[in-house]
C-alpha cells in the first residue's frame, strides 16, 4: 500500500443535513410571507427587510472578526435568518436607524455576548424586537394601513391593528360585536389584509412556510400546533364565558403575531426544548402567557414576551424532561 | 403495517451494490493468519507449535474462560510461526500463521453439500457440537453462541429471534445467504429451537429484501413454529434490542440481556454455521464476506476462509480502486476503518467496504445548534448532545446517571447531526471511562 488510508471512528457516512441547509430551508419557507408583505406594505417592507438583514450580517461579522477575534461564521446563514425574522416583527414605517439599532442589539446582545450561535438562551430576533418596543413604544406600535399606502415608507398613513382596536374597545367598555364591524373578517385576516408587523399578517403564507419546514424536516409540528391550540382553547373558554367582552378564538389565532411567533419565533432550534414532551410544555406555556397578556395585560399583543419568558425556562425543562429511554422498564409486549 | 421499532432510527441510503450477486468461493490463499481472539472474551489457548502439520478443520486453539471459543485451522499445511499481527481494531494480537499445502480436511467432516434435514441429536449433543465448532455471533458482535444457548439459572427462554435484517448500508452477506442457503438456515433454526427447548422462532427481514422474505416464508410455511416478519426498513433494526422490540414488542431492560424478556437472538449467518457444525460436523472456518463500495469494480459476496488477508478479497473484487480513501471492516455505520489491508478475515468480518477519497473525510465540526435531531434519532432514548458535552468535560458521574452505558454505538446521532459533531467519538470515550469506574467499584 503506497497511499495512506484514512482511519477514523464510525460512523463513516453522514446525512446531507447541515447548518447552512437548515438556514436555507428557513429562508425559503419565508418566501410566501415575504411576498404577501411586499404586496401589502410595499416599499416600507422592502427597505426594512434589507436593512435588517444587512445589519445583522455585518454586526455578526464585525463582532466575530474584531471583538471576539474568532472564526467568522456568517456563512452558516443564521444571521440572515435573524435579520429576516427581526424585520418580520417590525412595522413597515419604522425609521431605518431604529431598524439598525434593533439588529445590532439582536446580534450583539441577543446572540454574541453568549458566545454566538447555539449558546444564546433567548431568541435574538425577539430580543431585538422587545428592545425596540421598550425604547420606541410609539413608533413600534403605529402600523401603516394595508395595501393603500404601500408606495410610501416613512409617511405611510397609519391605523390600528385588529388586536389594538379590540383592546381599545374593551378599555372603553364598548360591546364587542359592534367593534368587530370595524375589523376585517376572518377570511381577510387569514389572507393578510390587516395592519401589523411585516411578517405577521398572513396566516396562510405562514402556514405554507410551516408545511415546507415540516416537509424538509427542519421542524417538528409540536411547538406550533400546541402553541396555537393552547391559545385557541384558552380564548375559546373566555369567549364562551363572555362573548360580549372576549373575541372569538379564531380571531385570536389569526391576528397579531401568533402565527409568526408559533411557527418561526418559538421554534428557534437553539432556544426551544430538546424533547417532544418538553416542547409541548413550552408551547402550552407560550400559549397561556400570550392570552394572559392579550386579555388581561396592558399591551394588545403578548407573543414576543411569552416566548422570551418561556425561553428562560428551557434549561429547566431540558433538565427535568428527559426522553423515555429504551428499556427503562421491562416491557413484555 | 410492517413491524418496526419505534424509538429513534434513521434511513441512510441503502447502497446495496452487491445485492443479488451470487456467493463466490474465494480460492484458498497461500498463507493464512488465524487470530486467537475472534470472540468477545479472552484469547483461545494455542495447542499447536511452529512446524506442526495441520489439516483443514483441525482444532488449533482452545477457548478457555467464559466468553471464549475454539479456533480451528481453515486450511491444511504447516504452522510457519505464531506471532502478532494487526487486527481490525489496529491492535497487534497473537495469530497462528499457516503455509497452505493442498486442502486436506480433518476426518469426520462431511464435505458434501446435500441438504441434511434430519434432526438426530438431542439438545445437549447439539450444544456440545456448537461449542466444539467455535461458533460466535456472525453479525459482528462475536458473542460465543454456546454461551447464549446456556440460559442462566432462573431465566427462561420462550422464543428465538433470527436476525436477517442486515440494516447496515452496503452489506449483503446475510441477504445472499438467505437466498442461497435458506433450507440450511431452516434446519439450523430447528436445531437451535431444540437446544433451547422453545417452540417459536421468528425471523426478521427488512422489506428491502422481498426475494429473501418470500423465500424464507415459503420454507417456513412447511414447518412448525417458524414465522417470518417483513420489517419496515430502518437503521439500527439489526441491533439485537431493536429487533426484539420490532418483532415481539418486548423491551430488553437497560443493562439486561434478551433472555430477561425470554428471547434469544441469532444472526442468520450464525444459524447457518450451526447447521454446518451439527449436521456436517464442520467447525467455523469460513464465512461470507461482502466486498463493496462505489469505487469497487465488482462488488461481490465471497465465501472466504478465516485468516485470508483482506487484500486478497479486495483483489478478487477487482483490486484496490485508484481513489480509495478508506477501507472499512464491516458496514459504514458501525464498521472499523483499517490502516492497511494486510489484516486477516475473522469470524466477525461481515464485509469490506471501500470508500473513495472524497467520501472519506469528515466535515468540519460546527457548534451545536441544539436542533435536537440527535435526541430524536437515538434508538436508546439518550441525549447524545448532552453526553458529548459531559464527556468533553470529563463529568463521568453525570455521564453514568445519564445512562451513557445504554448507548449501543449505532452512530445514528453522529450521522444525523447537521453541525457534523463527532458525538459518538466522545460518547465512546465517556463509555470507556465510566466502564472503568464501574469495574473498579465492583472490585
Ligand atoms: S444533532 Fe448536533 S447540532 Fe443538533 S442538537 Fe444534536 S449535537 Fe447539537
Ligand atoms: S450511538 Fe449511542 S447515543 Fe448515538 S444514537 Fe446510537 S445509541 Fe444513541
């Protein structure tokens, strides 16, 4: 034998999965939602998304190269995904420099301070979003009107979101069925004809993306399905108890950031639990906290907070919820 | 619905290049090197000396001690030396080198190939013949068969599970054996049933071998108490515990043996060896070896004498490919990479797989993205990402409480990890350390 053979331990073959491919899959799955947002919010959506993605990638590059002096890993695509998801959580008329701030915060504080991809306990995009929400509450909660102002960016005409209208009405003691007339019907909500953040408006587009993620085995169904189901059941109970004061469960799952949160934000691989049972507990927690904030809290929307709160519990869930081992107990078939 | 096991598992590409290739007899080589450790336990005690003339099938080393087994000469000729040779694990171990002269067999071995269906011995005699013949598990585990057949006191064997799964990609030796020696395997199963005093035997074959399933079903239908199960294709279904679960629904307890749930399992290759030992008085001196790989000219199934150099096998399959990067003894999931090819075939050599250079290098390790894929695919319900971290940090107590010893080293975790993390490498390291700790504690 003249040539040297490679000697390494088994296994000697590997699947064709890679971090890059996972991230690519996520990006592809976001295409339908992106097309909807381009149609509904037009120029603003394009500007915000571009700035957010570019800033995230540059921030990661700069931090890895000049501050942490480690290997630059932007090619794994995770910064692109964070940038897209952050943009999807912002209103389309947000001033560009706020987007930059949010993106730098998401990557810098949300991800790199913990050591980069895989080590961060909180979803970086949500860290960025909540930072912006707390710093710029007015700009973060003014939403351009769908479709009609899509050729404008900063000077787009604004209006309230369905959840905002709802909260306002409840506060003023108006009867809900009246208020519902001002809100797009369920079908319009499903398709995305409403005010809101870039990526949260069309449940249909998000669900399409979800199917793609399932098909590519990037996600399992547990977290999205259980999050949405928990919200549905919880708001259903409230609605049955008092239909005058509470919106229908269908309204709740179609509005606000619930679909986006359940499918894309809560399922972030790094910050969600490792076992199926853990995922179900985590998802149920997100669902319950979301409804509590929406119905009883000061904010009209609570998905982001709910996810961040449950992110904090993930290490605990991973510690106590173990997969069932083979042969843990004798099974006689 | 096809049966299968339900926890974890993966679907690597099957790559069964040598399926449906007939079994070819590899010519007897000029010299053989017969290792004295071809089984799990201590090496067998050599009973021939340099210069001795031996015949094919003559015993040359006795298995003494619990998990040991007899070793026979696979050729006739003269013992040229007894010295160390490298084995598949890279260790140097004692071997008997024999220069071949002719092919003269030991008296009493029946060389005709007629099917002998008559069951003429009682249980103890069957067991004695199996012990004499030095049969070990041919699926690769090399656990001595006679030990498996001796059911510990207080336990009871209720059924036999026969492993025709061959879930490792590329390998086809069991498939070829079932197609060509199905009748003999059926006799072997009856012998084993008798030795264990059980009434039921279940054969598990994955659904990617429909011809073998049909043939074995056909043969079993004429017999009492042998049933064939077509199984959904899933790795590592050939793992003893997974196969027993798939067929019987029983779960071997953590740290336990199949017989704890009333099952004794054998590979079809082992069953064939049992047939030959009991019916033909032929000790285990040859076996079927698949030689395969995408770069190999003629992927084939050979019947080779134990002690034949792996390089001879590769020659017979068309020679070492130009772009060979890795030579593996066994399959791609659990096989061992070899540093050279001048290594003798042993009783546990199920195949030789040659990977091209570009298939041989591992991808660069990336940070864990906590995707949980390794947890999902682990057939033992472990958390590979956690075991690797604990092993990296030498936290052996935690490793033990996280049940690292349950790992069957199937490699599904490393295979799946999108970050190309060498999970099993570290888990093995952890296992060997925890194993040492457990052993010292017992002392
Ligand atoms: S499969 Fe790899 S990346 Fe995913 S959790 Fe396991 S070790 Fe981490
Ligand atoms: S090698 Fe061990 S830890 Fe990895 S999947 Fe197989 S049994 Fe689980």
